């Protein structure tokens, strides 16, 4: 073989190796991109759940303040959810999926439906008594405390340093936004006994709303990712519709409040849509991320709730509200970044 032929062969070999190396680098880059996407999926879903929940609460506040009883409102919301979810479950998963595979899953599905319905009903009652921001801050404030304890007891989930730091930040933010009277002095001029009673009931309902949602978070994380969020949603909507229908028929003057105008129909449609998006995003994120992480991320809802108070109800936040909202935004963003980094590192180690 001549020197020129040898040189040509060597150049071809070098070019081939370069192409292989470049191809390998492209594959590694695509793999890294997919890993980053999957690591962010649970985080994004949790943040979306907080946003959809804030929109849903705003619509609920509009309707309850206009005189629609909470039980009727929830009956319509859950009933509409059943009409939307039931066909999707049958189409994508079949009728048999409704029965679940194990007794544990069936018990958890029913329990999630019961506790979520109780929490949602209490939340709707509270929204008719106090502001959206205060309701959200109070019930979200109970969850970073209760959820890690329940997750540690029942799921053996570790309570990490990131979660501890962000729980502290979150609680501080909620204290500033809720501004409890035992810390912040408030003028009580022109405050009637009825206003005081409504505020106390609103605080109690909001507190137990947080307890109920905390229980459903832990159950949703323990049910496993082989149960579709559509099936979970079907159970919850069915139990919610039946429960609130009974309460509506027994506790409210339901016969005279079924004449809706176009605006009310639009709000009810938005109520159903935001509830379903919130529920599915929330429980899908719980199948990806630990419940404590999801609780902290969904706290972005508090900021959006105070914005809704300002935009739709002319409730201007004060300096303490702004400080609290800033702490919560920082807390949620910090959890999102820290969780994504941990997931990427876990993916590389695997």
C-alpha cells in the first residue's frame, strides 16, 4: 500500500471516530435533557396544582359571596366532575380499573374521597366567611407541620434538611400574611359580634381544611403510581357529589336558587374545570414527589390567593402581607430548585 493510500485510510478512520464521538455526545445530551425534564415534572405539576386551586377558590368565593350555598356549589362541581371523569376512565382504563387491584387501594381510594370532600366542604364554607388569602394562608400553614409527621409515621418518608428549612420559611411567611391577633395588634373599631363569630368560624374551618388535605396528601402518595389519577378523581368526585347532595337537600333552601344567568353558568363551568385540573395535577405530582415536597410547592397558592383578593375584591395587602408572600415565593422556588437538583443527581447515580 502506498503512502498516499495509508494517509487516506488514516483520515477516514479519524473522521469515523469523530462522528461516533459526536453521536455519543448528542445521545448523552438528549439523555441529560430527558432526565432534567422528568426531574421537573413532579415540581411543575405541584406548582400547577397550586395555581389551579387558587383559581378554583376565587370562583368559589365569588359564588358564595353572591349567595349560593356551599353545599349546592360543591354538588354542582363534583357532579360535573363525575360527568367528565367517568367517560375518560372507561375509555382509557376500562370499567374494571374502577374496582382497583387490591383491598388496600380500594380502602385508600374511598378514604381519599371522604377526607378530600370534608376538607373541600370546610374550605368552601370558610371562603364565605373570610378572605381568600386568609383561608388559604391558614390551611396551607397547617400542612407543612402535619404532612411530614404523617408521612414519617405511615410512609417512612425522611424529613430532609431542605424540607425543614423551607417549612420554617413557609410558617414565617404564613404568620406574616395571616397576621394573627395574638402577635399583631389590630384595631377593632366597627367590628360586630357577627363579624367576630364569622372570623372565628372561618379560622376553625380553614384549620381543619388543612388537616383533611394533609391526610389526603399522604394517602395519595401511598396509593402507588399504578392507580390512575383519573380513577382517584372519579372516587373523590362521586363521594363529594353524593355527600354534598345530601347536605344540600337537608341544610339549604335548595328549591329557590336554581335560576342561573350566563355569568353564573360560566363561573360554574370554570369551577368544574379548575377543580379537575387541580385534583389531577396534585395527585399526579404526589405519585412522583414526596408529600412534604408537594405541600411546600403548592404553597404558591397563597400568593395567588392574595393577588385574587386585591384584583377581584379590592382587598389591598399591607406590608406584612407582602413580606409573607415574598417568603413563600422564595420557599417554593427553593424547594423546586433543590428537588430538581436532587432528582438529576439521583438519575445520574442510577
